[in-house]
C-alpha cells in the first residue's frame, strides 16, 4: 500500500497552524479570489506568501483552490492569480472552470493542476481525460465507490478522495439550487446551502436534502488498497480546533497503517470526532456503500454533539443533571426538550461522570426531568487542540571561534546546510569563551521553529561577546529556515503567452432535449432532437433507440459508473448509422473516442469563451452556455456567433442526487441498486413527487434509472422562459422538455437580468 497523504483544510492562518501541529502532510486553502469557499477566511497575497513559507518550512505542501466558474470579464484577473501562484510557488492549484484549465496548462506549463471535485470527475474515463489534459491529480466526486476509485487510480493519475466531514447532497459542480433561488452560486463560492433547509415530502417536513457527515477513518486500508494517494478532510469553514482534532486522528491512523498496526478507532477517539463536529452522526459515505436513509438525516441539520447527561430535577431557575461524562467549566451545552432546544454555557466546578451538576437556567428555558443534556463544545478538547504545539525542527550547529579568524556558525536540519560569519575573533585578554558559554547562548532557540539537537564547538583562547553569539545564532537559523523552505518548494516555472482565442462562427438549429420520445410530436421543423432517457438500462435504451427517428441524438447521463459508460459507448457504436450524435453529460466523457459527432450539454457548463475554446478544440461540435449568465454577459460569450447553445426554455435541474427521497422517507438503507418501486408503480415510489419549500414552491423529483441504481433530478419549481430574448439576439436556443408538468408551472427569466454573485 502506498502512503496516504493527510490533507487538511486551512480556511484561516490559525487553522493552517493547527493543521501543521496535528501532522498534516498538505493543506488546501483559498486565495482571496476565485475560491469555492468564499465564506472561509482565505488569504490575500501577503498572507498567502507567509502561509506558504510557513508550511514549506515544516515540509507541508500547499494546494490553492481556484475552483469557481468565471465570467469572461474575470479572465484577466484569473491570469494574475495564476501568475502569483506560479511564482510563490504553491504546490498545486485546483480548478473547475475549463477556461481556467486552458490558461493554467498553456500559460504555466509547470504549475501542477488538480481537477477539483467541482469538475464532477467520477469514473476512470474522466480520470484518463484529466491525465491527458496534463492534470496531475483528480479530486473525485464524493459519490464514487471505492471500486470506482480503484479503476480511476489504474489510469495513472493521482487520486484524492474525501475522507471526513460534510457531504454535499448534490453532485459538486452540478448544483444550481442556491443560484436559481437566491443569486448566490455554489459554482462561484457563494452557496447559501438551501440543502440544509426544511422541505415537505408526502406531507412530512424534514431536512430531506441534508446529509450526515462522512468518516472514513476506519476505512483507510480500503482507500490505500484502491490506490488513493490523498485523504481530504473537509472543513475550510470550520474552527481551527476542528482541524487539529480531525487531522490528528487521521495522522495517527495513517501512521499506524504504514507501520502495519492499523486498528479501528477506539471508543474515545470516536467520541472525540463526534464531539468536535458532526451532523446526524458519522456515516461511511457513498465510497463505502451508504445509501438513502443511511446518508440523509432529516431530523437535524446542525451539530449533533455528544449526550453527556440527563435532567433529574428542576427547582426555580436551577436544574439538576446526572452526568454520564465529565462536565468541564466552559462546556457548551444544549438541553433537548419536547418544546425545542435550548443552548447554554456551563460555568462551575468540574463534575465527573456519575456526579450531579447544577445548571443555571435562563428565564426562557423550560426543561423537565428526563430531558437530554448534550455537549456541543468540550472546553477541554478545544483547549488541548489550541495548545497542540507545532513540532520543532531539529537542528545541528557547528561553531568555529578561533582568534584572528571570522566568527563562523554552520547550521543544518540534516539536509540543508547554511553558514554565516561575523568579524574576526579577538583573542581573550582574561577569560576565554568555553564550550559551555557557547552552548548557553546557542541553545536559546525558543523564538524560532528549531530545537538544538547537537552542538559542536571549536574554540581556543577566543573572546566572543554574548551579543555576537546571539546575533549569529539568529542569522544562522533565519538562513536555515529560508534554505529549508526553499529546498522543499518546487521551482517556479516559466510563463508563456496565452494562446490566440479561436472560436468558429457556426449557426446551430434549435436543440430540444426530450425525456419521452412522444414529446417529439409537434416540434418545429429543423430542430435537433436529443433523447435524454429516464431509463439507462440496456434493454430500455435499445427499445427507445429503435423507435426514434434517424438522426436523433442521445443525451448521456451526467454521472455513471465506468461499466455503464462503456455500455453506452458500445450502443453508440451499434447505432452509429441511426444516431445524429451524442450530447455529453460531463466533461470527463471526452475521455472516450465517440464514433458519432458529440456536443457538450448543460452538465458541462461554459461561462467564458476560453472554456468554449477548450471544448471545441477537443472535438465538440457545439457547447452549452451556463444558465448562470445574464443577457449582457451572454452577449460577450456569443460575440461572433460561435457554436454555443443558450438555454432558453424548460425547468432547470437544480441538483443531481444520489439518494432517493422516496427510499429515505421509508427509512431504507440498503437495496438501492435493486429497487423496483418506480418500475412496478408502487404507491411509495418517487413518481409524481415533489419537495415543497416553506414558501409553497414545489420542486419536481425525476428519476434517472442507471444499471447501478437510480439518480434523482431535483428540478426548479418554475420554468425558465427566455425564448423571446434568445430569438431576438439571434442565438441558437436549447429547450428541455421534462415531465409534462411545465404548463402548470409559473415562469421565470432565470438569470437573464439577475447576475449571480
């Protein structure tokens, strides 16, 4: 098994220091612009330079996220960011936008590029495409099974997998919910997390889109066996103490795995992980087979905490609580009652497990015997995490102080050697400096990252002032720090000029995506028809393809396992004489040589002309503009009438879900792939169901049946209709017909006049 990288989040400088103290091998963080977690502290140029130097000094790699979709007017600023990151130099940049990828690879060829999870790479074909594009690593979609991870790793590219923390409910990079309902785009780092809100399904309110947190700490051997090289710990928005606790747990587990003595986490380590933060408990994620109700926690969207006691009595403004765990002064508590939750901070003496604590209640608190006491914040755990020291760097020092020669000090960390000199040494007139005198001065390294491991002194009859020794020590250790950080860092590569922007001029017919072949009746003549089936199993596909008119295009799924994609490729080959082409559902599908023409559909968002250029150079006959662009922004993208479709009519897909709300509602945690409720038209099935929000909007749920199980499309409550505007501009329109319920829905102009943040 290869050694796993312990990759920790660093949303702030404090979190970076806690990551290094806890034993992270690498950190990922955001620059002040173009980061998919704009709510994190992120780093301006000065802070980033300092952070990279600090990390490299401690031999920790720094990956910087430039993983948002960018508009044409922002490309110059992106170039400036890439130039900065290339020159600092950071160890890798993570990208989502294909235009940013083009600029990074062509202008900064030695800058390591990683495919962000926002790129939605989820199978071996996608991993191969990333390798062919010159990317060094793929951060796989969180929905990948460990089996698919192994297939991706076999493609000869580094594989990074999420190991711990929050799980996005939708396929990352394919979520438009926050954007469409509130102008805050998750693809641009501004997600408002509508997934954590309450929705009603079949009359029952709950957080039907809120996943539990993932914990793969006990599954590290399986990840290593699959060829994963890096375990990513989520949490750039989390507190620094969270980073210390989680990164420390995974550090110990990885070290034990490398030493051949790996064991699952014991009860105390599990409690520490649960205590620092978790939603709905900790699950093993899609990687290890979690499904439906095992993924979603509809009851609670915030930190679940750890139960530590129970109310036994209430008198006046005081409550007595029998503790099952030790209670510390400063612990953050939550009292869970039938009337709701009440939070407080405990102030008082430590109460051991088995003892009784007195809790002072506020006037608004109404508790009863039997109510649970849950600890949300363990003050002792937080204090320990804050005080965890950054491991000092061992240094060996050689002092040469001989009369008449320059005073000389050499320092080494075992790899780097630096030597500094001062004025020639004067002979001693009375008492000469001894080795013990030198040791007293040179041992003082407390204000540096070093600790003295060995000291060698050569002196005879020399007079050396203490101030001179102290100054020489500071210079030597400063020089050693610079040499050590510089030796660990990669060398800054060259910058090449951007390639010419080349977009062909090519008018396109109106393109209509159908879910049901019967919807083709009545379409305007000359349309390009794309069939995007509900059922992707081979028999159903063959039956549908046989019935469709020649020249129909086949729309590919956004997400599917490698075996399913290979089956679709074989079918395309078999029907190549009848098919007009295929509409790619994700950028990774460019990793196969399709035997028919192909275009990039809505699952491959194009927000700028450079992204369109990359796709068209890759052989796409046409691409699809992002539905997050305004009419004004589209005018820039569409200048010169390039072969780009503009979404003009239909329900926008807000999320692509791997869990089934119908099965989650029933409490099912197994059998997802074999489920036949919709096939058999069970009254419990998903068919015809919606999620309703607190304002009464109903979001249709549409299934996509794949051989490996169903995906679920969460569609917008209203239809986007900008047909008139697109026609007036003279652009090529894309329509999507989904479930036949469009006529009853209201209409919106989408982002035509509402720019996303």
